[in-house]
């Protein structure tokens, strides 16, 4: 990818790329650091790249990466991980080894290194798309931004420090999915019935408790007389909510009952939160 304007690099310079959506790796040109001999070195880099400002305190890093060790032992292991991370990065060149900077209190990514992180690219695309006026251009931008569904920090499925970054990304993605579905339902962008269904089905697939998505699908399926899908959608949402100790809201229940009975119902009912 060409250098972006104002980043201090000549046009055409290839960035150092970090992949967080899927198996973690760092790449420069055709060289990749992807097989990590020392897991703590990889985890330190992952933690650094999902931290605000690509910066973390040493104490916070110790607590995140070595929660089972005492403060002194954790500090020693962190120093080892830092050295091993730099050694692994040196395979891409001495300049890359300087990506990770540290002092006695903090560890951070060198701001002078042009680094492209796929997580940040996706977040920027999602944000830019949502700022665009509803229409075909925004539809295209949202589809592109949502194309990469890679799991954030896939290599760290049980790490507590990875939970919050994953949640934030999924919330951002779901906001974009809902925006796309709402736009299409309102005739903005791809508004063919199959495109509308596809958008709402994606919302429900990623969040089965979404009553907004369930309601929209029930109405569309009802209009198409696809009664089996009406029931399957309602039951899917109801079951997902019950697993959380919640109940279907009265608004969604009314939509389901009206569609099932074949009577009129509000075109855009207000779907509230599920009830405890």
C-alpha cells in the first residue's frame, strides 16, 4: 500500500504490516515473522499493538502477560520477552528491530516506524463509512470494511487482556452491519429484497439477541409468506435471549403475532430492550 499523505515517508514506500485479525504476524515486503519461538515475545507485541496509542506501562504488561508471577519475577520475564521480541523483529532488518521502544516505566511502538496494523485499517474504514451519507457509496464502503471478518487475536483465545479489544471491534462491526441493514431497508444503497435480507441476516448471525434484526427479518419473511423462516427467526432470537436470562420484548412478540396471524402491524415498530 502506498504511503499515506503526511506520514513522512516517500510515496510508494511499503509499510511494515502487522496482522492481528487472524494468526499474528509482522511482514515487511516478502519477509514475515510468523513463527514465534518464544510465545511471550509474540504476546508482548500483540498487547502493545492493541493498547491505546500503541503504548503500555511495564506494570500493566506484567499483570497482563504474567499474572501467575510475583512482581519481581514478572518484571524479569517481561525484560526477556522484550529482548526476544526485538531479536525476532531483527529478521526483517535492524531498523525493524527498533520498532519496540522502552524505558523503566513504559513500552511503546516507535512512532518513527511506518507501521500498518490491520485492526486499525478496519476501524478507520468502518468509521469513514459511517460518516458517509446513506446511499450506494456508503453501502460499498460498509461492505468493504466488513469484508475482513478475521478473529482479533486469534492466537490468544483465553487471554483476559484480549477480551476487551475483541469486544470493542465486534461492537464497531455490529454498528456497521446495523447501519447497512437500516440503509437498505430505507431504500438507500442496495435495496433489493435479497440484499435487505442478507444485511439483516448478517446482523442476527453475529448477534442472535438483536431484536431489531429479528423483527426486520420476520416482517420481510412474512411478506414473502416464508412462514418457516418467520418461526425460525423468532425462536432463534427468543432462545438466545433466554440463555442470557432475558425475555422477548412485547414489541417483538407483537410483530411475530401479527405476521403469524396475517394482520396489519406497524411498518417500523419500536423494538425495545429484552425484558428480565
